[in-house]
């Protein structure tokens, strides 16, 4: 059986192994696949593994031997799932692999906004402490989180993990989700109440058409002055110009985002020049431990398909 990985580099830049997939068939791994080469590289392969390389209805028609698409991520919007169902192609994703990593990263972003540790460390290395008239200095307000309220939009596995860590720091946790589950971590509230009561707002929800740019001028106006906004979910949840304006006016004290609307980020993204905005390059998921879990689940998905009992399938 021919197996093709179209864009394996971000999952495995060299510190993991593809052996699990190699044991299942004749494996070819490409680090990256430009759009114009997608169909040629799929060729006659029955199993195709992709992360962010799109597979369209047209590609499926032109690659009729393709029977399985394994997405190396939880999100699968790069696949025309409806077309796959119509053509009898199984599509699978990787659930739950990054829960601990993303929850931890969310808190790391928040703590960096509260203390700007990297900035102050660099200031010391630049000689500012050595030459300072006082025994200490700081360039940003230093924020204590105990007693403050975190509102989490999207309270699935990752949202609850973030909430548990924040609660351990002494924060009160509010949650908004369309599906409510039993939890002793958070108080469920409606979205408008979450906006009004939260000192910190964290986005942990998928991106759908009905929540696209949910963080915008109108919703920000309902928030507390000096609110902090964290997003390591999907960039499209934020109208970036509106957030930049709120940061520059001081309505929003600070923001930290690991995702933006177009990735890689474009040079004209307004958040690049906004005040007190941390931006990291979509790496919340990317700890080695998280990627090892992802690889293991990808192999399990492929093996289950070969056995005729596919798991973690997704549908339109």
C-alpha cells in the first residue's frame, strides 16, 4: 500500500520517527508540498496524510486511488469532507493530543503579559540593572492574578485544563460553551456576562461561521477596562484591527495570541504594531510530548483503517 505524507516537517522536523507508518506500507514523506504539486505527489497512493496542505474535491477526482485521508491535527477544514464522503474516502483527525500542552501554553502567555519576564531579563542583559540608580526597576505594571476572574470561551478538554491551572493560581473561573458538562472548576454563564465580569478572557473554541470575529469592537466595549485577551485557538475568532485599536487606546491592557487570521502572519497585520501585544508563531501545540502523542494516534488511525474499522473519523 502506498502512503504519502504531504507536509510532515512541522509534525516531525527530525526529532521523531516515521517508523510506525513505514511499517504499514510504502511510505513517502515530503516536508512541504506546494499547491501545484499536490496531485502529482499523491499519485496512486491509497493513504494520504496531511497537516495543512489542502485536499479539494477536484484533487479527489484526479486521484481516484485515494481512499483515506489522515489529518495530522484536530482541525480538518483543509479537507473538503463533504466531497470525501460522496466519493467514499475516509477522513480522520487527531483529537485530544495537545490538551496539556495548549493549556500550559495559555497560562505561559498570560504570565508573560503579567510580568514581561523576557523583556526584563533582556533589560538586565543589556546593562540596565547594572547601571540603575535603584535596586530594582520595572517597565510594565506587574499583575497578580489571585482574586481575578478568568472567562474561558469554549470549555472542552483544553478549556477545562486551562481553568484548573488558573484556579490553582487563585483565579475565579467563568465558562461559556454551547455544551455544558459537569465541572467543579467553573461557573457557566452567558457570553455577555462573561465579557462583563472577566479580567482575563481566553479563547478555546473552534472557529465556525457563527463565531467568526466574535472579539470585535462591539464585544470589546462590553468588557472591563484593562481586560487581558488570550487566543491560542483560531485567529479568525478576532477582528484584528478592532483588537489593535482597543490595545492602542488602553481599553484592552494586553493581548497574547498564538494564532492570527492569515498564517504565516502578514507584515500588514495590525497586531504587529499594537501596544502590549505578544504574538507567537502557532506553537502552543508543538511540545515534543504533544507531537509524540499526535504521531502515535496518526499510526493508530491508519492501522484501524487498514483493519477495516476506522476510528476518529470526521464528517461534513
